[in-house]
C-alpha cells in the first residue's frame, strides 16, 4: 500500500487465520515499524509512506518412497 496523503492514514490488512508480517516505511523509505500478526490488523501509513505485507507460509516436507 502507498499513501499519497499529506497526513497519516489508517488501513486494515490481513486475512482471518493467516500469519503475516507488515513493514511500514516513511516517505524517505526508512523502516518505521515491523511486526508479525495473525488475522487482521490495523496499520498506520505515514504521509507519503508505504507498507509491505508478506504472508508467512509453511513448507511441508513430504516423504517419498524410493
């Protein structure tokens, strides 16, 4: 998400039951906040800033027959 506003904006991100990490940056690209959450959360976008949300995925190792 990217903000073109001159003031801070609130937005919600996420999905029920999923774990994700949100990283918020200011207009100069400096990291302001980083946190991991499960479900839905509210994020503050700095004026001219942006946020990146990445979903956590688990890798399942399957046993195969040789």
